[in-house]
C-alpha cells in the first residue's frame, strides 16, 4: 500500500515537473516570439521611414526637374509655333506669286550660280566667257521638280545651255532645277531663296509675324 502511494506521489512529482518544464519552454518560446515580433516591427518601421525619406527626396528632385524644364518646354513650344507661322507665311507668299515671277526668281538665281561656277572654272571668268565647263561638247543634264520641260528649256535657253532634262521627285515644297556637269552640281530652287532670306532676315520676319516680344500665348 505504501509502495502504491509512493508511486503515485512520484508520478505526480514527475508530472508537475514536466508541466513546469513545459510552462517554462512555452514562456521562453512566447518571449522569443515577442522579441522577434518587436524586432521585426522595428525593422519594418525603419524600412517604412527610409522609404518615406527616399521617396520624399525623389519627389522633391522630380518637382525640381519639372520646374527646371518648364521654361525650356515653354521656349520650345514658342519656337515650334514660330516655325509653324514661318512655314505658313512661306506658303502664303509663294501662292501669291504668279508663275512668271517664280521663273524670274529661278532665272536670277541660276545666273548668279553660273557666274560663280564659271569663275571657279575659269579663274574669274564671266558667264559670257564660259570655257570647258559649259562648252557645247560637254554633255549636261538638268533635273527638274515642279517645273515643266518647256519652263526648264526656257530657263536654260536664257544662258545658252542645252541639257538633257529629267523630271525627278525632290524633298521640297517648291520648284527646283539642278544642272549636272562633269565635276559639279548647280542647284537653284525657291526653297533655297526662301531659306536665304529666312537666315538673313529672320529677326525681322519673326517680329513682323509675332511682334518684337514673343507673346505669352504663343
């Protein structure tokens, strides 16, 4: 009987000891989990703070970039608008010309080009003194765009030139004529005439179109 009681007491002590050990283990595990949770919460908070700081800096940088670009973008838009106005003015001017005046412009330009080319060839000679460059036995070709053959022949005849004429497609909105010799190309075009005046008279043309100071609404 006493042995049974001793066994029961021993069993209870073992169970109590086991429960205490289990309780300690669970407490340690709980403390570890709480510590890890606290650590992770701190890490997450630090990460969020770092991200907020990082994106705040990036946002500030982007705002500064946008603000810095605004004057440039505004100027670019003004320039694009002015270019558009100039092109419209070019087209309006060209459409106002009669065909005879257009051909006269090309003829005057061709005369200047031929004189320069003759001077290069002859060392200063005038068109009337043309030598080998425009001699009768020197085969010449003429390429035309937005010109009829009759118009091209008349232009060339003004300078006693006979050329084989070929119609071509060119990247131009206006008529042009190119003479090909053995060692050079001589090109005259309304576009080049316009480009020249746009270059030397650009400020005056822009002021005539939009005023001396560019309006804010351009």
